[in-house]
């Protein structure tokens, strides 16, 4: 289905124009609803430039594409277009779990076959997929006589912006994605200054003053939202971006390996998708399934063992100084009696899992020394009777969740992974929280380099062999791979709730309203919400850190930050003091049939409604930044003619994250599809609503 | 047992002098027989210098010791000597297998406790052990408050030579030890020019024009032989040497890791031993057990499963073009029928093992591309019926030997090693030949870097868990670790017989007379002798390569190059043509009760007699370089009064490696301890003698 016409925009789904003038070839492909148009152009000197428009407005100005390879040593930046193919796809698929029960994958595709003009004989392809909510494109290297094994020195994908947009950005860093988001004009990016402010990040590998991470969010002066990211990151390093402020151009900055190479590939192969999610409605950005659609279908034939779940665990008490991971330091958290307490609590309140950190030998000397042999993942501390606890948990209908902290020593983890997973199976444990705190071994590799990307995939694959679900911490940013590996349920890969305990920047009230527009576009996050105590001096009177939300907002985060593994992060003793509010955490599902993004503005507010998987009930979460605000909640998404009981967990009128975070009101209302509520959110506040069908 | 005297050499075993003058402290320790004296000196500026004398002659002039650490960033080169301890040891131990049945470990020891003068608070120790045949010293870092984890940036061990000795050297290279030995004055070292000549080494990581490898051999103008090497190389990189020609000083040049660091250590820890084997008799150098004595005792409590053995196998036919490793290339060597032929041959002629290379999937794309996932070590090619062959071999009293070629992708091997060894156990195979051809993954690491040294140790340890014997190829130079890990039987780690097929330098006649003075000092070598066909154009008429020995020399190599795993490397069809000569290979043992180095001169000749383990029979091997020569063989090592039958496998009078290599004579003689023979060795020739007690 390929059309060659002259200066004639056809009304067909897919429109291509090829101007057969002396030099310039121009090929267009539009989204199914024609709101997005991608144009590819072969310049007289052989460059292939692409541009993206949304409803006629430029989103990406003509920008270059290409590569520099170090083996063979060739620059792939000037091409002859040898073939143009196009197609359209409109299909619907069902995720194993998620925010919605089915996803439409609807796009027009353009495939450009390119021949290197430098005489190398190398050919490659660029595949564009244009959706109504954005664009994905990737490079493909088909099997060919002149290219088998090759080494990527540099990817030359450019994103030239039409104006100096408001930008939500994080310093480019090969090892940490736990920075705070900065909100500046693009030309005001100063990654080094931003990174210097962050005193709580232990390991930084800053790229440079003008390097930023993806996902990157722009808001244009005329109200367009654009997210620049990547999808299906496999066998390739994380893409960061280098900014040229003069030309407002971002260029891909791939994470190098130990010797400075970016990727080792073998034909046939392809890059991840470079993605743009585009809309003039902020809510559309959050509703987009473009990233997931650009990932391959699930590799797990029978996913019946993969179960979304909620868990409690030994974690926050370590952060706030009640307990320690290491046994030798005293106050060892993972002792049999304490774990029993958590099992009892989980059983009593209906949680599936109990996460136990600090359970295994090695924590006395685990961090900061690039030490290779730290943990063996199979040796519990002597005061942690895992066998008896496994039995005890089973009797109570609860499962332990295993913690595999690698301390960044991934060679060590890889050589022990089979034994570690076998040990989990033996202990009846089917969920693992992995951790990568510290500098990576193989030394010289980064959390974001190709070798590590392959590692995370290996973990997902090997865990699946053992029917183990994975929650990865300190891993690279997620790019929708939970479609392909649905047992890789969630990851941290951003500043999580633990930073509430960090002394310098902490977690600002606005931060969680930015996350859905950035990090969350790639996949679920184990943010660990649910803190019910806001001054963190409970066990250490010298601590001045506070959680900068209200209690009601903590509840709302269970809706606004999706994860199929959700933790109730606070201490049992803190929940017991607020059992009425805790009821929401007990009730809130972790798997959904439908999701409606009701209102959203980055750095201001987010309101989302979700329909419980296999049930008629809905849940709404609304959060705000440091400003108090009222959000209208139109319940027209409810089934018409039916009656529901809504339980509102809302900020009390006097609530304020800074002065009165624990002031909440629980209110019941009878509602229907015609009901219109107004949710009042305190400063740093939120509202969680459970809407149960009568 | 510490003596402080003033300018007074006591007649005691151990003599120390401490001159309590204003500045200079001087401490002496001598060898048990007093021929070797080591002096350590604390200079006024705080340096600790050591010097070594042999029979009064300087071997090492005063030379510095010390370190530069990068973490903590401190230079450890100026010290206060805080304690001096000494002791002596005289013990005898029995190796699991080897050249002799028991080894005397007899030395005087000096321990200097040093305090860093720079104010870091760091202390370390230097331990000298002085034997009658040489010196070993190492650095030790005790557990201490000011030093826990540390990173070695540089070791500053110096070896200042008193004169511009004749030197046998190889270019310093972090990845290959398969160079030819060069013989020049020390000041004539040109490592880059030497390396450039070597066209047959696929992977070079040359250090610089003045960098050479250890073991390094010197011959002084007054007839002293000195080998400079290291022992017990564990958790530390290989030491190469940087030469300063002006000062005739060699300085340790440790192999860097991917980020340029040399070693990551944690107290308590120590370096390998820096060793000097010294004698005015060349034969003493070869007889030295200093390297073994400086290694720790065996870690294997029950070594009954460790069995020296001889094997045949599918290897040479691949090198010379009869067969291929890869199946897709045709002529696949490791097919069931061909392996059966080797099993039949082994069974018929009394060999224990059959090595099968190219047995597993992956050889179609295994080399040269830094590819990580190459082999899985458990998937045989479909034409190789390993199950049936295992059974067949068992019926015939033979075992297959497994080949694990890692292609340098060690991360891949490590994550599969358990499964690979389990597979071997399942197949009843208890010997593995490992291979590390190619650039190492983790990328940036070298064959000689600390990470790889740790890997080789892990292989030895894990193999022992599975009762598997190891023959490692392309591993780092051996340093006597076969004492500690006696299942790590042998290694290549030098230019082996396969280079006979290399088109440029090949293997010169003198090369095998240098090996015992260099590479073999560290441990057994899987040189794979036993070639019976000398023109290698058998399967490829265009080949011009030849084996530059006579047939008799090939037999003698079984004696002069010790290995507890010895291959009969040639094709069965070549052996069948010379069954009379082949009888020697069938008969020669691989484990010995005693060894006598009868005559030796590096680059000229070697003659060694060995007594069969648990038997009264002796075997003699004599080899020469490109010159014909006669060597007197005095059989006084035989038991007096007993009669023996000697079978001499000798060069025929007309033999010559270049013109008539296959001309040999087999001659029987009745001999006693009083017999004096004269062995005639042709150019490139040798003589093998079996002496059987009547």
C-alpha cells in the first residue's frame, strides 16, 4: 500500500509524497486520524531528515538520523533511499495484567530502506510507526554480506525542536535515575548544577552540562505536551540526550561500556524505538499505550503464575533507623520474630507478601568498595530462620518476598543466579526484589550500558524459567518490556518514596505529579507509597526529614502511580493507629480493567480513575503539588443507571503537608454516573475514592 | 630468632645486621647454606631497599619497594621499619602428582613490618623467604583501622641489575604469552619490534617497547643464571616488567583492569611472591621447587580422583586442515564416527582419554567479534552422539575429555559453568580443556588482569567441587598453583606445539630448550608433543609449514616438558606408520617419583632423567637446538648393582630436522649404574630412553 503522488495529499489512511525533483525526496506518513504527520526527506547531500508535525504544528523540525560505527569504521549518515514500504496495523491485545484489560495498537508504518552512500555496501532500514498519540521509529540492520558483527560508536539521532520549550528534565547520568526533575526552559538546562544539588545520590556518573535523561517532557507555549523517550530497550544501551542550545537540538547520547563502545550488535538487529508521545491534552500523554505497543508480545506462554499483589515488609524501618540490614550493627531487622510480626500483620490485613531485606549474610561489608564477592543469595543470617518462616507464612496464606541485593556486583549475581532462584523455589518464594546499589561489576560498565540492559533481560528470562516475579530496583529506566516479560512486574528506576527520608531535596509535593508524565510512561514503578507517619524522627530524634504529603495523598498514590506490585510501606504500628484510612490500602486493587485519566498537569495535579479487574468497582486517585486546589470529579464513567457507594478518603479542611499532614476525613456518599463531585486537595494533598457498586 | 649485632656476621643460620647509625638500618638474611644473602635497608629518606647476592656476587642491586594506591590515594614508598621478625622452616611435603614424590621446603624468613611515613597510618609487611636456590618476597597488608578496602594503582617493586645481562625475554603483553623467546642483551630489548615480527598471534595487547613478561631469564657474563618470576598469583594481576635501560632496572608493571586499576584488595591480603631463582648451574634452575614451595598446600582433602593421564584427540587434524571445529564448514571433526575411531585408537594403545574439540554448537561464529553469547557448553552438534560415545568409551576403558572453549567470553562461561560441569558429570567426563581464545568479556579486562586471575581460580575450585581435572589454554602464566589446586593439572600459557603449523616464526629448534628455563618454572604445560609427520601439507598441499624437530626429539619432549596430562598429538594414521617409535609414547609415564636434571643450557640443550612413579624404571629425555651435539649420559642415578634394559629412541646418523626428521633408530642396551652412554642428537634432534629394571 504505497502511494506516489505529486503534491497531492490523498485522503487515504497513509499518504506518501515523493517529489521527484532533481534532489529532494520527501515521504510522508500520517497517523490514522491524520493529526500526526511524519515526513522523511533525503537531502541532496544524502542525509535522511525526518520531521514531525501535530495538527499542522511542528513538533520536531527536520532532524538527522544515522550512526557512526567503530567496527567496521564507517559513518552511516548519508544514504540513498532504495525502497519505501508502508503498511497499517489495527489490532487489539490483552496484557497479562495492567491498567486496562485490552490495548489497541493502531498505527501506520513507513519503512525506508537505506543504502550507505560512502561505499561501504551497508544497508539499513528506518521504520516509523505513527500512532494517533505519537511516533516511534527505530533503525534496523538486516542480515547482509557487508555487515555481520558491528560496533556502534555513536548513534546520530537528532531531535530539533521548534522553540525553547518548558522542559521537565533530569541530569544525564549513566548510573542513576534517582534525580529530582527540573523544570526550566530547554536553554536553561544545567545538568551539572542540578546534579550538584543532589547530595543524597550516592553514585553519580554525570555526562556533562547539557546532557539530560529520557524520558524528557516538553510543554510548548501553545499548550502541546511532548514526551521524548524510548521503547523496547533490549541489547542496546540507554539513550540519554545531548543538548545543543543554539540549534535547540537534542542528539542521542548512548551509554558507553567499559572501553567506550556503545553497542555490540550482530545482524539482523535493531535499535530500541525512539518515541514521541504528543498531544495537546495532558491527559492523553498519561493514557498513551504507545510504549507498550512498540514492545513485542509476551514471551511467557502460560502466565497463570504471574499475580499482581500487595505486600508489606521490612524496609522502611531500616530507612528510618528502627532496624538495620546488617546483623553486626545491632537492631537486625530480619530476625525471625520480627518477620513473624510482619507475616501476622500481612495475614490479618490481607496482604499477599512480606518483603524481607537484610536476610542474608554480607551486609556488614556490602557497599561502596566495588567489592565483587559480597552476597551469595543462599545464606540466611543465623537469626533468620527462613525454613520455619516459610512454613509459618504458608500456614497464614502469605508468601515471603526475597531480596537479592547485588551491590552492583553483577558478575557475582550472574554466577549465582541459578542457585539463588533454586533456593527461592525451595523456600516457596516466587517474588524477588533485585537491587543494584553501587558501581557495577564488570568494572567500567554502567547501570545503563548494553551489558547491564542484557543482564536485566537475563534476570527476567531466568526468573520466568523458575516462575519468579521480579521487582527490580536501581535498574535502568523501564521501556515497556513488561509486555514482553510480564513477570518483570515493576521496577524502581527513579526517585522512590525512600527519598522522603533523604536529608536534602527529599520528595517535593509536585514530584509525584511529574512522575506519570515521565518515568511512569515506561512502566510500573515500585514507588512504595503508603506512609502514615510524616515526621521521620520516630527512632532517631535528630532526624529532621519529613514526608511532604498529606495522609490522603499517600492513599491516592496507589491509584496515580500504577504498579502490579504495591507495597504498604509504613510500619505496622503506624498503620494500626489509622486503621480506618488503612482500609483503603487493604481494598485498593493492583490490577485493572480500565483506566481514565480524568485530569492532569505536570508539576500540578493528576486525577485518575480505575476500574477493578473483573469487578464493577472504581477507584479514583487525585493528587496535587504544593498548592491546594479543587478538582471536579465527573463520575460519568460509571455505569449509567447503577448506584454506587463512594468512600472518599480526603484531606480535612485544615490539612496541609507542612503543618497538618495527618488530618483526613473519610466520607461515604451514594453516587451514580450523573454525580459530579468536587475534590478538595490540601497543599501537598490528595484524595482517594473507592466507588463500590451497590 | 632475631639477632641484632654490629658489623658482625654470625655463623648462625640466620644473620641480621642492624646498623644503628644516624640513618641507615640494614638487615640481612641468608639462605640456609648461606650462598644467597638478602639485605634490606631503610634509607635516610625512608625508602626500603633490598638487594640480593649469590656467593658474594650482586644479583639484584639495592632496589626499591612500595606501592601507589588510588583508594585511599596514598603513595606507600617511604616507611619506618617498626618490627623485624625472622624464622626458619625446613619441612618436606608430598605433591599429589608431579616430577618428584616429595619436596623439601627449606628457607630462612625475614619479615619487615613497615609503617607508611606519609602519615596515612597505613602499615604493611614485606616477607622475604631465602632458599638455597633463590628468593621469594611478597607484600602483606594486615587488617588495620586505616586500611580495609584499597585499590592498587601501581606496584613499585624494582629489580636493579648489576650488569647488562644476556636476557631471554618475551614482549610484555596483557593478553598473550604465546610469543617466541628473544635472546638479547637487556639493553637490546625492543618489545614492539619483537611483537611486530609475530604474525601468528591473533590478539596482542603490547605494553610498550621496554615491557617484558615474566618469567624472565638472565645469564650473566660470569655464568650465573637468574630467573625472575612470581609465585602464587591469586587475586592479583599478572606482573609484567618495565625496563629502564639506563639504570638497568626493571619495575613491576601490573596488568590493568577495564578502568586502569590494577587490583582491588581488602585487608588482610597479600601480593603474589616476587621470585628469583639463582644458581651458577643451569641444571639447578630447572630442579628448583621454589615456586611450588611458595604456594599454599593443597585445598583438596581427598585427591584420589585426580589422575595423571595421557590422551589422544581431535585437535591436530583441525589445525592441519583435515577437519574443522565448525560443522557448517564441512569436514566436521567431532562426528560420532570419527570420535569412535579415536576411542578405538586410545583403547588399543592404552591411552586414558580422548579429547574432542568442536563438539558443541557455536563454532560457526565464535571468534574475533567480542561476541558474548557464543557457546552454551551443553549442546552437542547433532552429528555428535555424545551419549552413545560416552557409553562406547566406558566399555573400552577410555574417557572422553570435554572441551570448553569460552572464546574469551568469560561472563558467559561463568554463568553457565555449573550447568556445564553438571553436564560433564552426567556424561561421565572428568577432564576439561578450557580455552580463552579472543578478547576477554568483561570487555576491557585482559587475560592477565585480576578479574581473570580470579576466574581461573574459580574454575579450579568449582571443577574440584565436581571432581573435574582442568587443562587450561590461553590462561595466564602458571605460578605453582597446581600445589594448591592439584586438579588444575596443566595449562598451555605459552607457545605450544600448535605453532608448528603457524606460517611465520613457528617453533624453532631452540625454543623447547628455553621453555624449561622460563614458562615451565611455573608449572606443567600442555605442549602437546608427539608429532610424527613433519611436513604439514598432508591435507592442504599449499602449506609449507614444517615441524622443526626430528621424530626422536618429539619423543624426548615427553620427558623434558613435564605435564601430568600429556597428549599424543598426532593423527592415529601417522602413529600407525611408526608403531615402534610410538611405543615410547605408550610407555612413558606422566607421574614421577624422582627427577634428575642431567644437563641443561638455555637455547642449547636439556637432558632430564625421571623415575617412574612407584616403579624402578627410569626415562631420559635429551633435546638439542638447531645444532647437532653429543651429550654424555652417566647412568649413576640407577640403583647400584641392578641391571636394566635401556631402549634408546635416537636420531639416526643421517637425521636432521630440516632434511631427514623421521630418521630414527631404536636400540636396546643392557645398562647399570656404572654405564656411561653418549647420546648423539641430530640438528633439531633428541633422544628418548626408556630404562627398565630387569
